C-alpha cells in the first residue's frame, strides 16, 4: 500500500514558508538561497518520455506487454523464485531495458542541474534504468531504492560480476553464471535490481530518514503506491516546501501549507521551474549534451526540430500563432519579393485574423 490520500489544503490557508503556493513562489525561495539541501524523489513518470514504459499502465505499461515471454503472470519476470527456475524471460526483457538504449529526459537533466549547483542533497529513485547516471548525476548522490542495472552479482554467493561482461551477455541474450570469469560458484547472475522476494538495498534504509534534513523536496513522476518508498515525503518536516510534479495528486502531497502541485508531464514541470529560476538555458544545454553522437551529427535538422518541439511544448497558442505569422510573412517576402506596402498589408491581414 502507498501513502493514504488526504484532502487538499484549503486555498484560503496561507503558506508558512513560501510567498505563494506556485512555481514562482518556489523559484523565489530557491533564488533567495533558502534551498541548499534539495531532496528529489522520482518514479517511472520521469522516464516515460525517453521511451521506457512504466510498469502498471493498463494498455502501455511493461506488465501489459509481456505476453511474448509466456509468463505464468506478468510480475514473474521480476520474481526471484521464478528467475531461479527460468532466467530466460528476464534476460529477454533486460535486452530491451539495458542502459545505453535510452536517452535521459529533461527531468533527469534537471536533477543533474541541481547537483551541478551543489543544491542536491540526495536523489531517491524507484527506477532501475540508470538514466540519472546517464545524465551525469554522481552515483553517490543517488539512492536507487529498487536497485539498478549499474552493478550485477551472483544470486547464490553474492560475488560481484563485471559490468562490461554483463552488458555483453545481455546483448547476446545469454544467461550469466558465476564462474564464467574464473569463480567457482556457478550460480545465476543478475543485475542488482530488487526482485519480488528480495530486500531493498541497504543504501535505501541508511538514507531513508534523510528527507528530514531537506529544505526543499521535489517529488515527480511517481504514484507513491509502493512502500517503503511511498513513505519518503512524510519524512519532510512541516514548514519545508514540497513540490509535486506529476500527472495527478498522490499521497498526502497538497495537504500542507507549503505544498505546491504542478500537475502535468514531468518534463514540462521541470522546464517551468527551471525557467522561473532563470536556469532554462542551462537545462537545455545539459539535456542537449545527453544526445548521442548520431543524434548530434547524423540527424541534423530533424533532430533539432524534435528537440525544439520537446523544449517548447508549453508555448501558448498566441506565441505559436505569432511565430507562424512571422514565418509566413518572411516566406512571402523572400519568395514573392513583395514591396514594403504589400508586406504591411499581408501582416495586417494576418494580425486581424489572429484577433478574430
């Protein structure tokens, strides 16, 4: 079970710490130097725009698309008992999920930006995709609550298994066994992802109470339905702002005087917050740097157009219409070589249509 939902705070109740329960209020708080120990808590929703499916969406989630593996039930692919009997389905799936196939999202780059600015106390993630690492967030700043593909070990003797060798075997669809590189155990090896039937990493429990030291918490892309991760926001003290960037309100977020709800896609929410803080261009550069060499050099204009669409997704209708008016006017000018009077007439007509 996750956190129990509670009623949103009445809008008439003023915030205790922030100037307002808005993105601008959060940005002013950050820019005033009051947020120096930011804790981020994230889930699958920050990775879906990278092309990685979440687990539980009815039609598009990972569990809804595992029929090809002939599993007795969808969750069996991450069940340690089933893995011990038949590791092939997991290795088949791991080939599609392995790090290197997906590019970090704006949300991942935003976490990197907080780290670069030395504002990140810790990033807790439910995700196993390593995209925080791919975005450049230092490993010691991340708590991968459900493990990740970053390391691998033997399920029997717990000996570590070389990461580069694991990558090769997963790519080849070959099940890894302890002993292939000189050890004697012979047990099944898997990435250090927490399967059903396994305990969470010690690092999670060592850091679980860390949100108590936060001066700002950002929760994004998570349904807060899986414990004990779902309990993390409750460790944040009253009076410390909590920002939820999510498609819907979850847990008890929104019930405190300094809770700020930013409902929508994670990438859109972090872009709004970065812009409000004056970090928009820095975020853009960090995200652009995560592109592969092929994306940067091989796709040319099409790739740049795609990036522009992602980053400018939230432009208002009026802004987009004005850009279209200006583009059309330039095209008319260049193609037909209209004179000054005719150009003014063309622009005036389009402006009139916009107002109507």
